[in-house]
């Protein structure tokens, strides 16, 4: 129980990958993760974060991965960063789908629970411009990136 004099711990919300909530596709080499901190009280600050990324079942290598198949566990990182945190885990499979969550520790060392997850599929090829869905061009005459439907966490 939190007393009236002690603010509740921080929480992570508004998770984004590539500046988007549940994006339709992200180049595997350009994954950047961000979150917003919420909490009561003045002068609140994140001191540490931990990111956990898992692969979706039925992705590349179907039958060999599960949501609990960890691609990256950052461990506790002493940093106030909560925007554009670069993915630093195992190489991501083109066309794979991934889910991530984050937790933080505040200025007093109080840890949050895990955030709700956010999802992203990686592009079917290493760069979006190299992925072509059929031969249909986009409105600007360039190739149209292959996209899957919006991910469901």
C-alpha cells in the first residue's frame, strides 16, 4: 500500500516502435523503441529500464518459436532514456513478428510492473524499399513494401 506522502511508482505507457503504436512493418536493422512514463508526484525520473522482446509463434521457422522465445532481454540498463532506444538483441528475421514490453525503476529504486506489450512485424526484406508486393507501384512510382495486417498482441 502506498501512503499519501509517497508517490506511486512510475508506469510505462504509450509504447511505440519506430515512432508508431503497433506499426505495420519495421526494417529489422532500424528498430527503435520508445515509451512514455506516467506517475504521480513532482520531480519523478526513470533511472533504469529493462526491455524484453519475444518472437511470435508461427513466424519464420514456424513451430520453433513461441511468444516466450526471447530475442532480447536488455537486463537492467542504468539510463533515463525512454525514446529511440535501439534494439540490441539477436538478429531479427525478415518477415518475423515481434512483441516487446518494458519496465522501469524510478529515482527511489522502485520498480514498475511490465508494461502492456506492443508488437511489430519486420519487413519481408532487410529494407522497406527492397520489399515488393507483386509489381504494383505506390502512388509515387516506387515499389510498394510488403505489409502484413496490423499485429495483434
